[in-house]
């Protein structure tokens, strides 16, 4: 029966080519605009570490007091050195790491090559198991390396390709800012977007790479300055990078892993206890006002998804709705024009359900054709988002199988939905009326 | 022409009428807001920075293994590196002037603080927030800033200091916007103000007409035009140089700069992003704004196209359906123009109804965008222009099918189907 309806639909669509083309075009453009903006939205709103994002938390401590809180009453979104180090020493979470963004220069062994700039983070050893850094060669350093302030480094596979020709470089040395570091690990194409562990300094999305990861204590010792934001509540009393460490300025990110609700509760209590101790010691003149958010809540609070992306998606969805309303109108016209045909079919004993099947098949074919056109246009759209979106975001939008499947599905389902009312009207055609007048 | 029979006729195909009106309403709502977004982005991109942007470029570089600035004598070592670079750049044949500077408008690398009329104010409070630019006596000339009062810096005003050290300048230049905020009577020149809650005064010796903040994000909107220029060469293990070249020699200088700097010292980092013309900086800063405007433009075009096509399609259907009735009207004496007007009027009614609903939807959508995405209020002008546009679109779309209707010969009335 379906084959018959399919043939009927094709005939009917051929009969009014202009109208059919119009519907297909409308659906194609509507679906393509929505899917292109959706591909960008999907790329920026995805969970960067879905398997454990609910176990990773960002603590915030109110070291500046009520006057510096944001309109929601939140404390600063980064850490000062003193509090970050106190939290590291207390070591209350399963894993934890203070970290700060660095941008040192690397001097190639080949003297004919110019030094290059790399970017990365100074972190503690627990950072690697905490955020599940994938390794191509070697591994992260150990807790002993943290305490001994070892001159070790983890580099990206990209930097490894550039400096060591992609070979296993574990054990080789690397000249960073004029000092030698031993390579202990090479990460395996690791570039999480958004940079959930340091949103404050990267703004979430970054086209920079995590080229080098250095031991935190070592970086502090050699005076490797931070390359990210520095926010101060008062002018530092001492000068230099050391002065920054002694100040209340915030410039570090901090992340902890807490495996269950009890651990989260215990950590909250620890943070409040810590703030109360600081209050008693006279450092904080206010009651504890800490925050402890897991990664999804943190990304939300930091507004990582650009509002332009959301507005584009909203407007494109609006466009899709208009295209569907348009299709509904045209299908209505098309179906009702065939009232006499429907009358004959009904008079010959066709059930309403048969009419439904016939006309929904026709709507589905229009949707499928629109979807195929939409696929092509979505391909064009995704390929050209680089032209209209910021580089760091556009590079994330990809055309993959799931996007293709969703595009087709949306086109067909939406068109059939748009065809529901016209089909309903067609099924209500009174056979007697149609037969009488002719 | 009487509207009564027309409305009676429209009632016979309610669904089609409702769908077309709804489509026009949605189109109006989206197009108004999208065009408003486009307008805002164009306005944003076109605001002048206060610089003379032609023949201006920026070099950002770092020294490898340079002192960190924490040891005694570090700052002086860094300053001698900086001075050597400046001398080499200033000696280049096509270079008009060079200034060591911490940032430029649109560079998105900001140093912000607050200025106050009294000493010892809270750092975050102050009387006004301000961005800081640090440079030497060549700053105004290199950037092409327009001095509207007082004087520029002289070599005697300029000192050097570590990037992470604090230090208060004796003299400063501020933008007119900041001067007027602090001294609304316009007598800021010669007055002493206090930077970042400090207790030592800085005297305003000059005012420049306009200088935009480096940041382009919304967080800087409250003090976008408040800039304070301090006469310091900042010393760190990296530096930035703004260079004004002779007219037409920008590309040549951009090409030559890396070798000149490597000639001074090889132990430095100069990568692909190190040398940029100001035009490149501007393009990168506003890339997402231009992109958003383009995207909204494309959406508007598709919307208007689809809606126009929808009107053509549905009206054509109605014309076909009423073929015989049109013939009867013509046979009874209606002129061609009467038939044409009938369909035009009918479309006007439907579009009008759609526009009224669309007006509400446009305002509703704008309110949603304001609440969720920090959009501004949609000016009434945009909505009115939108209404006129969709009505015109409707009339344009209905013309072809209406003309076809008016060409139906009266003889149709005499034929049976």
C-alpha cells in the first residue's frame, strides 16, 4: 500500500512543480539554518568531560568581602596564592590542584631555529588523574616531583611533533626559558573545549594549545609569571611576581575531585571551617561565603556559552518555524485542491486512515527532499561558520553522522507535523459534496 | 470597494488565512529583532577608536631568558633591552615614530583601575573607573591622538618601572570623557587626581579627544572612553611597540621588523602573531560582530523570501479556486482593475492582521532577548519600518497572482467545468 501512496504522492508533486519546489526550498533553508547554528551551539555547550564532570568541583573562597561580591553575592571566581596554597596543604579532596596559566618560550636544540612561544599551565601532579589527561608516551609526574620541585615537563603531541619529530621523547630534555626540563610525558591530542579547569583565564574557549604542563612549585621557584588575568582588590604592597604571591590579588584556578555526595558535603564543611578560621584570625572580617560548583554548574555560572550563539540558535529556530507554517499553508492548499479526488476515494470505500496514510506519505516525501537539500546547505553552512563566528568557536563546529541524521530527521518529522492539519482537513472532506457538484 | 464580501470570503478558508497571517507575524517579529541586532553591530564596529588607524602597526614580542623582574637590578636590565629595541626600530627608514605601549584599543588586553578626586579611596570604588595606557613621549604622535587641552608628555616626564611594580606618575593625560566625568565644569586641566586608591597625586597635564579601551567585551561598557595615559616605559620580559610608518610603507615595515629585532638580539620570541597592522587588530576584534550581522542578514533574507513565496503560492491557489467566480464578476461588469484591487485589498487585510500580531511578537521576543541576553530595547522605529516592509512585501508578492486573476476572461462564467 505504501508503494502505491508513494507513487500517488510523486504524481501529485509533479503536477504542481512550482509549489513542490517552493516547499522543498523552504524546508531545506529552514532546516539548514537551524542545523548550522545548532552545530555551533552543540559544540560550545557540550560537556568537556562527560564521564566525570559531576565529580569535579571548583571551590570559591570569599577573600575580598562583601564590597567586592558580584550582583549575585558570589565571591571572586579565581584564587589568590595564600588561600590556594592553604587548600593544597590541607589536601581534603581525593585529587586537587591549584594551577595558573603560563606562556614561556622554548628554545629549540637546533640553533638555527628561532625560539618559540608556547602556552600551558603550571599544575600539581594530581591534575593528571583528576582531569584524565590522555598520554601518548610516558605519564604525569609524581607527588614526589611536586615536593622535590623537579625540573620535569609534560608536553603536547603537537609540540612533540614540532621539536622531536613525533618520536617518543620521554627522557629527553627541553629548554624552557633557558632552563633544562626532562620530558616525562606526551599528551595524546588533548585539547578540551571549553577549558573547564581554567575558565577564568581562557574565557572557556581558546585556540591556544596546552603545549606544556610544568610542576607548580617549580614554576613558582623559577619565577615563571602568570600569563592570564590578574584581578586585585587593592594594589599589591610588594613588587614583582613575588609581590603578587603575597598579595590578595586573584590569578589562579583551582579544581578538586569529590567522588560522592558525602565527600562534597565534607568539603563544603571544610571550606566553611577554613573561612571561619580566617575570620577568627582576623584576616576575613565577614562570615563564610564560599561556593563549590561542579563543572556543568561552573561553566553555566561563568557564562561560557557565548550569548551570540544562543541568540543565533533562537533566531534560526524561529526561521524553521516560519518555514513550517509556510509549508503547512501550502500543503493545505495542495491537499484541498484535490478534494474531488479524495471524495471519489472515500466514496469507493477508503477509510479516513487511508487518506491519512496517503497524505502524510506525501508530506514525508516533501520533508525528505527538503532534508536532503537541507543536508547540502548544512554542509555549506558548517563549512562557512569560520567566516561568521570567532575562530576558536567556529573550529569546533563539525559535520558528523549524528548531525546528518538529526538534520534528516528534523526535516521529515517537522514536515509531517506541518502536514498533520492539512491531512486532517483532507480526511474530513465529505464525499457526497464532492461527487454532487461535478 | 466594500470589505464585507471580502471578509465573508476569507471566512471560507480560515485555516489558510490564519497560516499566512501567522507567518507574516513571525516574520515581522524575527526580522525586526534581527535587523536591530545588525544595526547595533554596525554601530559598534563603526565607532572610532580615537586613533589614526592607517599606517599603524603593533609588534608584540618576548625576550628568552630575560630577568623576571624580582631581583634587584632586573628592571634596569629589562629597560636596556627595551631601549635597544626602540633605538633599532626608530632608526628604520620608513618609520615615523615608535612608542613602547602596554596595549591598544581593540586588542583585548586590558589594565584597568579607578581614579579618585581624594587620596586613599577604595580601589574598586573611586570616582570613575578607567583603563590605563603606558607609554613615552611619542605616544600621542604615534597613535595619532588629538590633544584638545594642555600638552603631551616630554622626555623629562617619562620614567620606567617594572611591569608588576606599583608607582604613581607625577603627570598624566586623560581622555576628555574621563576629565568631564571627574570635573563636569570642564576645568580638569592642572588638577590632581589619585590613581587606584593611592595617596600621591597625579596632575592632569593634557586631555585627548577620544581613546577607546582595549577590551571589547560588555564588562568594559561603563568606562569604554575613560582612559588614563601614564608616562612610563613598562619593563617586563615581553614588550609591545606601536609603530607609525610613512604613508604606504606599512607592509614594507611589517615585513622588515622581525629581522631588525633579531638583529638586536636573537634570543627572543617573534611568532606569526607578533607583527600586526591595526587593520588586522580591528578585524579580529570585531570578527564575531560582523559574523553575527552577516548571519542575521542571511536569516532575514531567507525569511522574507520564504514568506513572499508562501504568499504567492497560497494566493495562486485561491485564484485557481475562484476562477469561475472571477469570470462571473467580470461578466457582470467588473473591470480588470477591480479584480486586481480585490486581491491586493485581501492581502492588505491579511498582512495587516499579521502585522498587528507581529508587533506584539516582536516586542515579546525583544523582551525575552533583553532579559536573557542583555539586548537593548527595540526602538519603535524599527517595528514601524518592519510593518511597512512586510506590508510592502505582501503587496509585491500578491501582484503576480492578482494580475493573473484580473486576466481571467469573462467568458469563463459561461463554461461549466
